[in-house]
C-alpha cells in the first residue's frame, strides 16, 4: 500500500482527536495490479467518516451506508474508487478483528492504527484476499 505522508498524518490526528472512541474513514485511490496479479492499493485521498455505532465505539466502528455512497460517488467524479478503509484500535493490537473481517471487501486494504494508553503503538495494513482472509501489506509512506 502506498500512502502520501500528509494523508497518513491526518489519519493519526483523527485517531487522537476521537479518543476514547475508534476513528474510521475510507481510503480512496487506484488499484495497481502487476503481471502476477499482485495488488498494490495507492491512496490518493482519505475520507474521514463518523463512527455511527450507537454502542461500543470504544471497541468498534461502523460507517453509515449513506456516507459510504457519498464518498464512492465523489471518488468516481475524481477518477478514483474506494480501495479500503482505516480505523483505530484502542488498547488492542493492530490486527483485524472479526468485525473488520466482515466489513472489508475483497481487494480492499484495511489500515489499522493501534493506540495503547493514548499513545501510538503500531500501524498495519491488511489486504483482503479474494479467497477470504487477509495478508499483511507493507505500508509505503511517500512525500
């Protein structure tokens, strides 16, 4: 996954601002597929979203269907597509939860920022496989 530095900083800022709740948003950009079929998602824009869970925002997130559709429509206008999502984990590791597995679409990147005791612990990215499950992606932060 390739992510521009300022977009990465905005995600981090949102994660701190929304403590003690999980933050969330969508990753917008382009999907590069090489001759072997390997996918690299390139993030050009991020869309911070509202965590619309009614209960349990400390351990989960949900993006409303309408907000998702709005971002998808705007992405298409710009010539992009939704290529994944991001969210924070509060006092838990940056690995996909069962909810994360259910939310992610095939070919999408899931970026997770882990905050332990209100401090950044780790950031990981996971690509949802067509066959199900995830594999960890390298995050390339570029200028």
